[in-house]
């Protein structure tokens, strides 16, 4: 009799723990909301007119996006080794996508935005901040990912403070068309990769275009004229949420770029092109009402969330390529 009661108690405890972990995991998996970049920067700014200081808005947005990944409900989950975080995969995928966009921007901040020309010196704060964001996203100690990223954030804050100090000319941000284009070229490749991975949610035959346009081009190993591609069922939701995290971060960075490069974009008559890209990216952040990422056929009965996401990303990327070409014109 006692053994029966003990077994029931253990079973009840297991069920309760499962429900508690499930509820906590569900809450932690809620993606951060999008926000108004101009208002957020105005709230956090220590200067009177932050939009008048080149680089202030974009740097602040980069700081804010990075801090959101670390301070959202549940904190940073990618390197959790205890339940329920260790059992979650959607939010870690979201975090990694956003982190990739942060890394790309950190690189551009270091080698382009903060330098007047190819022979100029790198900014000391950005030189140190860039590798901090390249720490392994799953490292949980010695050092932890969070510790490295927070160090990078503090270095960005020091860089931003010097931008807002009229007495200091060591730290600069150059809002030029060529600098913006260099960053956008990186973003193009990133979005192109996400679009291809998402589109592979359904089996498709792809023609090999690796060396298209270069008759004498070579590659390391031979590849057939066409091949079948298909994303594993186990990776569908990870690809979806990684793309969702990347577009979430990029959306805010482009909104900040709209402020930073307003004069350049107006001079090139390209402001509307950037606004169209932002609109496409906003569509990627719509609420997903399904409890799971569906993988229906292209014209099947069930929806295919990956193809919908790929559509928005492809349209944003196409507009991004056009914007790059406009910026490249005299």
C-alpha cells in the first residue's frame, strides 16, 4: 500500500515538474517585440539631439538589440545546460540568427563605418568589441557567451560616448554611401543564404550555377549539373527561427540606418527603397499562430511557414540588391 502511494506521489511530482517546465519554456520562447528605434534612442540618449550625431543612433540600436538578447525573459538560452533551457531549440536558433547580424554589423563598424579611408587607423574600442561578439554562442563558462557579449556592449557604449563628445575627435562614424553599401553587401549574402535554406523545406531540383559567368572558373571538388536538396525535418523549425531572429535584428538596424544615412539616401533618391525593405522585414515578424512550424507542399493542403518566410526574405533581398546598385551610382 505504501509503495503504491509513493509511486503515485512520484508520478504527480513528475507531472507537475513537466507542466512547470513546459510553461516556463513557453514563456521563454516568446520572441522579443519590434520597437520604434527613434523613440528608444531618444529615451536612452544622454545628448540633446542624438539623430544629429553621426553613428549615435546605429550604435545605440546595436547596443539595445544585443542587450535584448541577454536580458529578455529567460536571459540568453543558447548555452543553457539546465532544464528547461537545455530542452529549448527555437529561441536559441532565434538568438543565433540575431547574433549573426550583430557580428556582421560589428565587422562593418570596425572596418568601414569608423574609418575615413583604407589607410586610416581602426577605432580601438571597435577593434576590441568585434571579437567579443564572435565568442562561441554555446560557451557557458571560461568565459561564458554572455560575459563576452557584455564586454562587447560596454566597449560599444564607450565608442558611443566618444561620438557624443564634441571635445573628442578620436572616435568617428562616417555616414557615406560607400560605407553603407559595403555593409549591405554582407547583408545580401546573409539573406540569400537564409532564403535558400528555407526554400529547401520542400524537395527541389537545383541547377548548379556555382561558376556561372566565368568560363575559366574552378572549384575544389566537382559537382553535378543539378542536385536534389531537402532540409531535414528536424531542422525545419531551427532554420525558420534563425531566419526570424536575423530579420528581427536587421529590421532595427535598417531603421537606424534610415536615420543615420537620411541625407545620403535622399541625395540618391533611395529612401523609398530602404523603406520598402523595412516593410518586407516587418512582415517576417508577424505572429505565428500555429503551435508548430508546418511543412506543407508548395500548393498542398497545409501551410509551409518556411516558404512564406523565404518569400519575404527574398523580396527584401531583391530590394536590397537594387538599393546597393543605386548607392553605387554617382
